[in-house]
C-alpha cells in the first residue's frame, strides 16, 4: 500500500480503516490521477466521497511513453474525468492530452466546467521509459559567432501540426470558456495567430492571468492588443526581438491594458533593438504595480551607447509607471569597446532607490564588456557569461536559486577550485555550459576530492580546452546527467582514457550531441553510453 498505485487488494484493505488513516494513505499515492483511477468507479460510495475532495487540482504530466501507469492515465481521462469535471478547478496536462479533453467535452454538459479556472499545458517532452524531462531540444551553433550571446538552453518549437492543434484547442474548446488563468510551457515558444485568423483566446472572456513563452516580439504585441483590458497579470518570455516584424512597432500605440497590475518580462537572447521595441512597450503599460525584468541588452544594431544603470531605469521606465510599487530586475547590458568604469559608479545611479541592488562589471579580450545590474534578493534562475571575476561567492546564498549557468572567460582559465566553489554556491544547478579555450594552469590530480554537481542534467562543452571535459567527466560526480553536448576531440580523449568515473557519469546520458565536427554517434560512442544505445535499440 506504500506504492504509487493502489491495487484491488489495497482498496479492499482500506474499507476496514478509519477515514483519517485512509486519507493519510491516499496522500502517499502520486500522481493524484492514479489515486482517482484506482477508487472512482469501483462502486464504493464511502471511498469515492473521500477521494472527491482531492479532485480540485489535477496534474497528469507524469504520463510518458513507456510509463508503467499509462493505462491508468488513459482510464482517468476516459472514465474518471467526465465524472469529476464539476469538482476540477485546476488542470495540468501534456499537449498530447488535448485530444482526450476533446473527447470529454462530448460526454459532459455545458455547466460541468463552471468551476474550472486554471489550465496549464506542458509539451510533454519526456524521455521514453524513464520520464526524465528534456532540458534542451536542439543546440544551435549559430550563436557561438556572436560574442556574449546567450546560448543555453535553446527553446523548443512546436511543429506546424502540433501548433495548429494547440491553437484550435485554445480557439474552440469548452475547457477555455471559464478559465481565469492560463499557463504554457516556459521551455516551448509559441506564435500568436495573426489578426486575420481570429483572436487567440476567443473562448476566454474571464481570462485575466497569462504566463507564456512567445517566439517573436510581434507575438507579444499582438497578444496584448487582443486581451486588452482583460489582463491583470502577464508573464511573458520572448525569444526574438527584431524591428522587421509585421509592423509591430506601429501596433504598439494601440495597446491598452488598464487593469494590468503584474508584469514579468524575460528575454535572455540579446535584444538588439531595446530602445525601439522594449521601452515603448513598457511605457504603454502605465498601471503596472509589480514589475519584473530579466533582460539581456546588446548595442549591436541600434541600442544604448552605455551600460544600463539606475538613471536609465528611472527615466525610461519608472517615470512611465506612476502606480509602480515594486521593481525586481536582472539586466545584462553588453558594449563593444566598453570604457572602463568602476562598479561604484553604477551603484551610485541607484542611491535614491528604496531597494537593495548590486552590479558586476567585466571586460574581455574580445573587446566586449558587460554590466549586470540586479535587485536583491536575486530573483533570476539564470546567469550568463560568468567569468572568474564575477562576485559569485562574495555573499553566501545570493545566487543559490540559479539553475542555469553559462561560464565564459578569454582572460583566465577556470581552475578546479573555481568549480568546487560553484558546486557549493549553486546547489540547484541543472544546466551548465562552459566556453573557455585556455588550458588550465593547475593540472588535475587524481588525488583531489571529486566535485559533485547533485542536479546537473545538461552539460555543454563546445568551445573548450579538453581540460574541462576531463574536469567534469573524469574528476566530478554527475549523478543526474542525461544530456551531453561535447566536442568530438574532447570526447575521444575521454573515451580513450576509459576512466571508471567517466563511465559512471555517462551511464545515464540519453541525449548525446557531438560537435566540431557534428557527427552521429558511432559504435565506439554507443559502448560508452549504454542508455543511449538502449534508447536507439528501443526505437528501432
């Protein structure tokens, strides 16, 4: 009865227990849909009444190809969910489940979804048989040609068929009629249909809270124009910000969101037209009270000729938002031939702010400089182009929530002690890319303590010296590593050394991308990555 699934025998045993003990046992059954599938429909009114109290919030994203529970998840949609629709308030599904929801609407009346207010759609990008979530969908070499250009992780795009299915669902499904809150997978970018195809949320007159990732700046402008006065809270990540986008600049002036109080904007890929796109958009949203900005701003093209500081934020944003009560931010601005200034100069621009802030300046041999300004406590989960000189360890736990890290330095090599400090300072780190072609000055010794990155699942070793491949695969412990992107020569060196620690670290890898040159894994590689081999065999 301690398993994640209640068998028929378990259910029979429950009948003799007091309600409080039954509820304690039910709370151990995960995911919740399995509990509902085990109890509802077996004909016992007492157990069904107890389990109906657990129908308010349902999450079925544990469904994946090869899951031992797939049959019960299917039963949940076809047999259980039609009976509990009146009770469901929040539902989290994978994109593939949309067809099930279409089937359910044929079995229920129009009033059955009156309490349904929150829908979250994930793309369901889980590895077959293990259910591990993909971190990256593809890796694009293009962005390594742009200095200090954010490259990790690359976002997933829906193919045309899936995108059309999702848009049709959002347009037409009865499940959209009563929702107040809509969330969409933050790792998957979506395009908003153009106006000639109709509005995006035509069935959602009560929708006030939206969290979404969009492909283009134009998509964001369209969505704000479409939802208008409905919006109360809007969290948006945007992949590309360009000027040459479907006349989006002219559409900025028609944005009217008088009830929008909470705004979060995340753009980690370099914004080349910050002053032409982002600032005019923010200046249209004058009633925002809580603003969060996670931005990367480049001067390539048309942009500011100086690092963004507190004066810029006040002049260009804050003065346009008279209702603003809270501003959280992490803004990384990049300059070519940047003049050397001191961090105190940047900090002085925030002296009249009522909140704590900090900044970090860095200058590289490639003639680029960058300045990162951030409010405290630090609110982002990502740090890009961090060098040996970044104050990552000056204040304990300041960046402890960071899960994505891109290391870059063309001035000094990253030494073992640097990675040891990272493993302690960033305990939740899941994604790491290293860009450094400088040979380590302190050679790795087999007698040193092995560094452990407890949650690291994606490791990118592209523009590196081979020392860093040895550092992570031979001299570190990576118990959760499932995705590896690595140079061909570096990987060959690791395989030739044939060290047991490297074998252990590679034993769970399910996605391997070999670059420089880009090649498909050979039998030599497959022998070193047994789970990758099993996956290929399973799919053949």
